[in-house]
């Protein structure tokens, strides 16, 4: 278990009004200057949206569209498709946008985890061993395995394991039912990060997520959970240093995060949330190139 540490909330929140709304969870209120945004204008990428979906799962944007959107906004991006690694590896292979191999997996208790890998080879191996043989088109985002088993399997690799949207509504809420609470308790030791801000969740839910993150002393992440091209970059994290695909994993692991940023209106928030709920309820058609992984050079560096 990691050592408890209390972080100044202002360090992570970029929006003053949001920080004020969440005052009861944190003190003191210190809003840090928008240093990372100034740096972005100068050169390099300092900002990353760590939670984006594409057509490889239930999103509507292609990898190319995600890449173009990120280039136009000068941000990095982690493609975290449900039980699918190919989109993430395609973005990495194109070498234009800072990214790391990542995936969102769901357990039989209907709790999800974001897994970030240091090496693409390990991401491929994890996907082939644990995900591909058992995933299904119907209720595609959940696997018939328990959360603690999946987290244990992922922690055998060089990974960062993140609990996304812990207090979002419906099946995404970890407090929803005794079984979920029990399995989350068993999985806590494997968690490196907690998604402290998710664009589809309410401010109240995000405040609770950040509080949980600080109480447990985990690294805070943030992402748009975008399922459409228009919602990419609605939220994410700013770094003190310039990030590339080579140093992004270590920048997160070493907590080089300067703050959480969010860039959303009520309309965009509602549209993003509705799309997420609708897309989750339909069956997915796996119509992408199944041979993509075998085209990549495959060398394994398992710990
Ligand atoms: Fe997601």
C-alpha cells in the first residue's frame, strides 16, 4: 500500500469555479497559475487526454481523426478502447502524437480499469493472453473475469493501473452494491492511479474521485472519456515537462502532473454522456483488421 499523502487541491484543478464548487472536500484553496497552457503555446506537448474511445470499440472517431484532433489541439492522447488494443497501438506506430499503449477492461462485476503499458509488446501479450480469447460482441465492455484477477494479471507487466470514473452513475459507480465494494477493496493494492476527473461524470462525482485519490495517495489522472471526435480533449492532465511517447509513461509514474484541465460546456458534457450510455447498450461489430497485431514486430519483454 502506498503511503498516504495529502496534495493541495489547487495543484490539480485548472478551473477556479470548479475548485470553488468542490471546496468542502479540500483545503486550502490554491489555484496555481496556468503555466502549462503558456508552455503549450511555445513548443512541444504538455497536455494529455488519457481516456479516449475510437471505432475500435464504441467510439465514432477513427484513429486518424483522433490523431488529427490531437495535432490541431497540440495535445497527447491515450486511446483506451474497451477490451481492444489495436487503435492505441496504431496511434503509437504513427509517431505523431504523444501516447502510450492503453486499454480499458471491464470485469464481471461491471467495474472498469484503465491499463497503461510501458512497452507495446507487453500490451500485445496481455491482450492476446487475457482479453482476446474471452471477449465477446454482446456486452462487449465486460469480461467474464473478476476485477482482482484482471488487476493481478495486468500488474505482472510494467503497467500503470487506473480506476476510472469511480463515482459515475449506474454501473460505473464503485459504491453500487456490496459485491462491488468488496472486489474494489481487494483490488486497491494494485491501483497506481485514480481518474480524478472524467468529462462524463458530474462535478460532485469528480470531487469525490479526487478526494478518494488523495486519501489513498494515488496519482490523479483525467480524461474526456470521449466517444466522438467533437469531445476529444475535453479534459486531461498537464505536465511540468514536455511529453513524448517515450517519456509519457514515466512522467505519469513519477507524478510530473502539474494540474487537471477541463474544457467543457454543459452541452458538450450532456452530449458526451448520452453518447457513452447509448453506445454501451448496443452490440459491437468487430469489423476492424484482425491481423494488425501480427503485422507488428513482436518481441516480448516481460518482467
Ligand atoms: Fe471509457
